[in-house]
């Protein structure tokens, strides 16, 4: 019997060295003094890092089991935060210095309408874990993001599911993401053309009309509804988790 290899974890010192740069979208750091994981579970929102492959899975998990991800972070007495990713053997420890622009505004992931909190901490921990800092978060696939956050095996489907199948999965408590392809920008939607090579959280569907409901991690507060034709033409693949509740 073979044992699945877990991703290699950086030491605390090496993680600090990797994160000495705030990334290509940022000019410096600012300490996040807001709440880490308050009772009100605000949605994760993607910043300017370009890591939809990570934040869309956060959003999909949040829509299914909103208490799961905040439960991965623990504040320490020295001001640092311990992150326990289910897919990783050892905890990852990061501080709460978050990347900001030259004007001081946040450029990383955050809680929608609020401070970075647990969302920014998870993003920073994974930036250290993937062995390259924030710059390396700009490339990735949603399946890897889901598996990092959950420690569970995730299915990738190139044959896109029907709306009825999505309804069933959502009732079962599965988190779902959908990824667009390089030519998806040719397809119009109610929110404008679909962004190419982007990941959405799939939050529901209508089995009668065939419409699919999506949340964009860059604007998680609104729901994009697309018809079955647009969904099947504009998206390349779907990733679906086991039941989370």
C-alpha cells in the first residue's frame, strides 16, 4: 500500500525569507490589526495577486461549510498565527503583515468588505508553503487549492455536469469550482464577458431552466447566473469535493 505524498512544508525561518517580498502587485507591508476570525463569516475576496485558483476554492468551501476555514487558524500570544492545513503534516506559522499598495490599500485576499483576517493569513501561509512567495501564487489549478485547504481527494471533470447534477451535489454539501478557458472572454454574460483562465465558485443551479449560479472571487457578493449553453461553452472543467457537511 502506498502513502500519498504530502506537500513539503517550509520552516518558519525559510518562510520568512521567501516572504521578504510582498509580491509584484504590492509596494510594502502593513500590519493587519483587525479581527482574525470573528463570529460573522464574511466571504473571501480575491485581491490583486491573481490567485483565483486559491481564493475561488476558499469561496466555494465558505459557501458550503462557512466555519471550516476560519477554524484552520489560531492566534498566538506573540502576534503570529498558526495555520493547520489539513493537507500538510506540520503547522505553518506566519505573521499578520499583509501586502499593500503604495497608497497603503490592501492588495491581497481579504474578507469581503473588511480586513484580511483569516483569508489573508491563509493566503500568506500558502504563499510560503508553495515555495516561492506571493509571485508564485499567480499560477495554479483549483483542484490543488481545494486539496490544500481540505486534505481531501477532489475530482476534476472535463465533461461538465448538468444543472440537475449540480443541484444534487450542492444538496450533498459538496464544494464546487468551475474554471474558464483562454477563449471564454468571447462569451457575454450579465456581468460582462467571462474572464479567461479564471476560477469561479459554483453555488447553485436550476434543474428546470438549466441555469448555473456562480460567484466570482473578485466580487463575491453578487451571483452570476448563466444559461446551460454559456456554461458549457465558457468553462473548461469543474472540480468537486466530497460532502463537507
